[in-house]
């Protein structure tokens, strides 16, 4: 197992007519995720110029613990609740270098 800290930047672009639904469902992810083993921080942001764009900035103790997070039921529940409401979604796995 790689024990190097992992930073995740997840971008979620909601369809304008579903912005509030997506925002509320993203907010629901925060409390249970912060309780997960290996979660250092899990911070949700909303773009100042495009209110449909959300970003999670996350830090995990290592990739294996983040992968376990990705299999949790609260993420599956989010995906079900927002099916068809998200325009695009991307994840960048990052390594701190300085």
C-alpha cells in the first residue's frame, strides 16, 4: 500500500435547473466523509462566477483509504439522488510537491 498522502480535486458542474439539488446532496456528503478513516479534510467550494460549479478539495492519508471512501454507501446515494442533474464531473489525483 502506498502510504503517500493524496490530494483530490473533484469538480462537479450541475445543470442550472438542478443546482440546488446537487448542492444539497454534496453538502450531505461532508459529515459522513469527515468521519471516515484517513480523511484529513473534505472541503466543498462553490465558484464565485459560475454558481453551478462545485469543487471538493480533499486530502487523504493515502490512496487506499480514498479508494475505500469511493466505495461508501453515501457516495452511491449521492449518485442516485443526482442522476441526470450533473452536466460534468472530473477527479484529479494530486501529489503535494512543495
